[in-house]
C-alpha cells in the first residue's frame, strides 16, 4: 500500500514508481517499488541511519546520466563516438 501511495509524491521513490509504471504493468510496478522500499527500510534498520530523500529532480538527473553513459558505451562498442549537439542561443 505504501508503494501505491508513491505515485503522486515528489520524491525519488515516487519518480522511480512512475518510471516503472511507464515500463511495465501496474501490478509489477507496485511490486518493484515495494521491493525497493523494503530493501531501503532493511538497510536503514540494519545500519541505524536516518532516511534522507534526495528528491525527484536528483533521481531524474541521475537516471539521465546513467542513460547517456550506457549510450556512450554502446556507441563505443560499435566504433562510434557520441558528440553532444550545442544548444541554441
């Protein structure tokens, strides 16, 4: 139920849940988010740390960095080099 409540939250877990909803069916997205939440809670309890949410924008920036890095690796494996397009003034 906690995973379902994350759909509208502006947190990193909420962004993860919405990303999963876009990729897989609703039940699998809820299960994946609940699993991630359970792992997070377990880690916090075993290490005795407090949870600090990085926020939705942090999650989305990190996701974009991971996607770009993976694209660069794939392009390099095929012998290509990705060059960013300069933004318009």
